[in-house]
């Protein structure tokens, strides 16, 4: 590992950090998000060699350029191996064929049945390594629209040097999503149900982390996708996917159910590292702020609508800021946009910046009716049961231009996490696993809390 890589804030007024520091910092002190000073690249020969590698070996090749000497080669390989030892298939993220042109990338084979496991298992092992090495402890704060919290709690429940506080929007996630979090019995886990939306939860997190003194004095760190490590881990399965397909000269599109923009940003960075991706489709539900942004250049917040795909029920896509910085390389411009968004609830993109975004991204939104139709059609035509988020990805992909020879939709959650929605559409219960049946019988432990950063701060102080 080398020490040349440094991380900078998208807003330009925070110190440069090493990899180890950026893992624990989360949000930058100026309110921005950390990214590498420059993107590493992988040679065509290296990428071609992935076809004979395991997922874990590809993970090492993709992640190691972002790591410094705080981890040895053996340390990193051991962390990767431990991270993916709890998945229910050796492929980790298997591909399922819908037809000759369209595949599903199954990202839900981890312990909490969602794509968040792929990053969170790694981050928990990584943080645990650093904490043990330095005999330190931390307090982890995160917000979830349904899946991040469960994955984080699962990853950190046995990490004795960490306490974890997870905020979720009260009564706005599926029952199974909630129970994956609230039925974990561990003294270091605290579930907080906030009387508000996911955006409210996320704003509380940002407000708390902008209080630098409070953050440092209470040893707080973040595990949302504002944490660079999350994005870094998610790049791996893009490389893995194309290593398992005959791509040749085919035009490739990835369709990604998109809420906070972290998962699809990982695809964009993979492309910058040398992976052959022609287009990334931002698949949105009726909360279509990013689709509207790409269509008009106007980024305007609206009220969140509750849908059957709650992880996409978001208006503030935090990681979009990382993209804005990357295409402009102008932290002052990003600062102005973020200030305008906070003050007025909207901003306008310059036309040349919108053109740059459209070189790599397209976006199509999907109605609730279309989600139901896709779930029914996919079962009828392919005998495959998908969750509502995956259905958003498929339906949105079907609206994309026909010039793409190969489409891959990211299947981000197991249908059993949304068992009521899927059962009501299909009248079929066979997809509901024993694990989910058992979770539904367990007692829950959560605290309902006011929609207030001060209320959350007080709770943390009383429990650390």
C-alpha cells in the first residue's frame, strides 16, 4: 500500500485526510463529502483478468488503490475475506438472466437481504481492525431509509469498541425492514424512530456532524453513504458483473434503483477507473427529483411521497454532490448550489454541466402501477420474484433507449423484505424465507423520538 492517495472535501474548506482518517470522519468539517484527489485507473489487462478471479480477489484489486499504508496487503485481504464469509452464495453477487439482453445482479445475499450488506460488512471489519489496533472506541451515527440501518447493526452488533445509533423514519419503512433492525439484541445497539421522513433523519445527521466540537468530544463517526468507504465497496460489483458477461463491443447500461445516489455513483467511478459502462440509468419512483433534474436542469425539492419502494422515497440525494464536484472540479460552485438548496429548496444547473452529466447518466421514473405490473410480469414470464425496488430498476430500464445491447438492473433487496406488497400482487408466499418468518415473531426494541437534532444529541449523551 502507498501513502500518496489523499482525500479532499467537495466544498474545499476541510483538511485533506488519509484513508484511515476519512473512514472515521464521515462528513467533512465544512459540510462537504470526501473524495480522492484523483481517480485511480485499472489497465485493460487487469480488468480482463477479473474473469478468472473470485469476487474477493476482484474486491482486493478494485479497493487497494484507495488504501494507504495503514493497512498491509494481508490486512486488507483478511478484512475482505471476513466481510464476505457470511453471504449465502460463493458468488456473493450472482447474475440472473431475464433474457439475452437483460440481467439482474442479485445484491441481497448478505445477512440482512439488501445491497447495503456488501459495504457494511466490510466497513464494520475495517473499523474494528483500526479500533483494536489503537485500543479506541467510537459511537456510530446513521440514518436509514430501510436497509442501511439493518446492515450496519448486523455488522457492528459484535464490535465491542463501538456503540451504534440508527435513525429511521417512524412508520415509513416496511415492517420486515424495521424488524431486521429492532429485533437485534445487543447492548451497543440503539434504534431511534424519528417522527418524520428519511430526509429529516438525514438532515439531523448532517446537523449533528456539522457541530465539530460535539462530534469530536463524543467520538462520533458516520456509516451512511456520506462515508467514502461505502462508495468504494460498491464499485466492486460493477467490475464483477462485466467480468461474468460476454461484453465484446456491446453497449452496456446499468439500471440502478436510486435514492441517495451512492450506489449509482459507484458505477460512475468504476467507469472513470476504466470499466466499460456506456450509460448509468437513475431509476426513480414517484419521488423523481433526479429524473426531473436531468430532464430540465432544475433541481427542486418536493414533498416526499410514500411508495412501495421506501428506500427511494428521498428528495435529498446526498451523493449527487460528489458528482457535481467531479464534473466541475469547482468547490466554490458546489458550495453555492448547496447553500441555495438549503435556503430555497432548489437550484439550477448550468447547461454545460447538465450536458456533462448526461454523457454518463439517463433517468426514468416509474409509477406505483408500473411497479406492480413489473412484479407480476417478471413472475409470469420468468418465474422470478423481485422486490419493489428491483421492479423500479427493471421498469425504468425498459424505458431507456434501445441502442444498448446489454442491460443490467441492480436487484437491491430480497422480495421477502417487502413480503406484504409482493404477496398481495402474486398471492404466493414461497419466497418468504424462514429467517423472515422467525424475525416477525421476535420482540422489538426501539425508541420513538422527536424530529430534532437536539433530541437525538441528548439521547446519545445519555447512552454513551
